[in-house]
C-alpha cells in the first residue's frame, strides 16, 4: 500500500487502535490495552568507581632501590625529606646489619634537618656508605661527614659554608634561637673536624670563607675517603 492509500483505524476516543502504529508514536502499545504505550523497562544501574594507580613509577623505583639497601637524597634537604630518609635508615637497620648505600646530591640544606639525618646514621648499627654526586653544599656535608665510608664521583663539587640564621620574635626569643643555632653550628663544625682529622678552628675558618673543593681536593682535605 502506498502513502496516499494508507489508512489508520481509530478507536471510539480517537486513539489509534491496537496493532496500528500512529504517527510519531514513540513506544509500541501494551498488548491488550488500547492506546496505552508500552514503556521500556528501566535499565539497572551498575556501581562504578575510579581506582587510582596505587604504585607510581617513582614509588616503584624507590621500593626497588630500598630492597637493594640504597637510599637517594637529592635536592633541598628539609625536615620532610630528612624524616623520610631517617625512616628508611631505621627500616633497613631493622632488617639487617648489612651496609646501606646513600647517594647524596644536595645543593641546599637546613642545618637541623641535615644534623637529624647525621644523627640517624650515627644511631643505627648498620654501616652507612655515602656516595656524593653533583653538588653538596653547606649543612648537607654533615650527612657525608657522619658516614662510615665517604665516596664521591670525580666531578662532584663541595662547598664548605657556614649555615645562615634568620628568625623573627622578641629579643628574648631571638637570643634563645641564636644560642640554639650556635650549638647546632658547633655540632656541624665538629662533625667535619672528626671526619677529616683537622682542627675545629681550621674547619670553622673554611666554613666562614665558603671554601669550595672539587672531588680530589675533598679527598686531600679528608672529607672523602675514595673517588669512584
């Protein structure tokens, strides 16, 4: 039947009868109920969630290095990084007394953070071998000085510099903070003196002058025991 001859059967209320699709009707009729469209059954809603990647590439690399008893210390050595390194040292020491190798490249460091890592090295039973690379400046040298074995790549640069002190507060607070800083600075100086076998006054003078040493000069100075 062509379009001109098509007919539509209507019920008494003017609604197309059953079995005959009306123009523009979106759903088929429910069988046996004229004029009532059959609605599609609602689809079940399935639960969904997003599971982020639990192990990043950096984390996986750090875990593999930790399994080999290797710790990386790079960038600015602040309190957060110092706490992380100290936790790794304590963990590896609890596992075994085998040597721990710590790769150090720190062009900047907070004095109290560097001394806390040096204290952790001194606290544990496992010997810590520090390998210096890149630039090791200022208070970060305390980490190197605390190690049982101190190595350096041949292109490593060492900068002996006295840590700076800045603070805000009342006169009494500043006096107390300055006294604390002097004690920490004295501990830093003594660590270098003990490691190198040089007098504390000489080390203090080199720190004040900001003496720069390449790897070979650092070995001569006693700061490094071996070049790699």
